[in-house]
C-alpha cells in the first residue's frame, strides 16, 4: 500500500529534516528536487539531490547540535502538502557558549509517486538573528 503525499511529508520531516536519519533522504526524495528558497530579499531556486539534502541536515547538526522538530500544522490537497514546524535547539557563539534557539518554518512540498519532487520553504531568519543577537548581548 502506498503512502499518501501527507504521510510522505510527515515521515520525511520526522526522519530526515529532524536529523534523526538524514541517510533516508533518498527514500523520500526524488533523485533531483527543485527547492525554492522563499526569501523577501533574495528568493532563489536550487536543484539538489537527496545526498546534498542529507549533507545540509548534517551541517545543521554540526552547527547547532541535536535539535527537535515539532510539526505544528500539516495540510494536504492533491499532490501538495503544507507543513509548518518549530525547530528547537542550540546555537554556538564564537566564544563556545551555547544559547537556546527556536526556528519557525513552513514549506509546501509537491509529491509524485511517493517522493518529494519540489518544495517552497520559508524560514523565520530574522527571528533567529534576533535571538542570537539578544543572547550575545546578555
């Protein structure tokens, strides 16, 4: 029995995006995925492989240590799935001090034949920057 697009995205977030099993990216992602980085100042698109995505997740763990991802909303219509999550973890400052960090993000994924083929993602980068700045001032 094949999974619905909603189930595919939930499992991808829980297994891969969370950093728990980045090596599972190839199971949930097509060989080449169109990633649309929605940023007001500089939107851009990239194409990436599951291995490149897994490497990105490992880089996040290296920079921030283990983090938790909590899905706050998950909606699906046809082949498109909207998900909003909160990621909590730590940010390492230049002096080695670690400060708590919360990231709020949302994405719309397009799923074909049980794999993610494209997504549009928005991350509250300003909120992250303000948290880091406040921690450095404290």
